[in-house]
């Protein structure tokens, strides 16, 4: 018998991100194995005690790390992905009823607040190194007929993310895309 599913947007469901997040997800391993708290000490001198509260610098770094690990090549796309991806929200600590940080705020914080310092690059490189040390990230690629293929041959091991760019190259790519957007070019 043919079933036609009707409109279901009016339904209210009580759940948590924790319940929606798969137990065996790569981001659970990342959250468990990498301590991001060192970031606060590295950036505290760049923030004032006055004014509005900023985006949590750990959330900012984690967001850009997600872009790096999952091949999301712009902060605008990254904001959209965080908006709809439950595992990203869980990893960042952004609840279902909260807005994801705006792409322009991420870009401006990275490019202006941390301007004239190497702090962001140092933090990002250290986070990627910690991911590699924990065995979560591999910087190599397997190429077959000019096609990028992720290799994960053991079914018993957790997922290992393979990255195409070095951390510094990824940040430069984000900067270039921000500048193109500012100038209205592609």
C-alpha cells in the first residue's frame, strides 16, 4: 500500500543534542581526545573587560577546524553547515534554539581582532597537531585517477579525517575568499 507522508512541521518534540548525536561519531572522539582550553590563555590579552561579550574563542577555533576537517572552503558555507548539522552544533556547544555565529563575525574576529599577531595561526596549527597526535587526522591523500579518496580500511578503528591542505594554506584560502567577497569579485 502506498503511504504518503504529510506535512509534519507543527509537531513539538522534546530532545537534546546529546540524544541526537551518534555515539560513534568522529566529533565525539575529537571532543574527548583534544583539550581546547589552552586557547583562552593564548588570546586573553587580545580581549577587553569592557563592551559586549565576544564569540567564545574556542567556538571560533572549533568552527574553523570543522571547515578545515570537512573541506568547507568559506566561512559563509561553514555558518550554513553549523546551522543545519546536528553533530557540528553538538561539537560547538550550540543548542538547537541558538543561532550559529555569523560568518562575518568569525571572519572579522579572525582578521581584525587577532590582526598583527600570529596567535590564530599558532592556535590553529597546535589544534591540528593535537588532532594528528591523537590519531584523528592524517595529512596525506590517496589519489586514484585524479580523484581524492579517503582511506579507512579497518572497521574496528575510529574514523580518521584526511585533509587536503596544510592549516596555513586553509587560512590563506579563507582570507582570499573574504577579500573577494569584500570587493564583490569571485
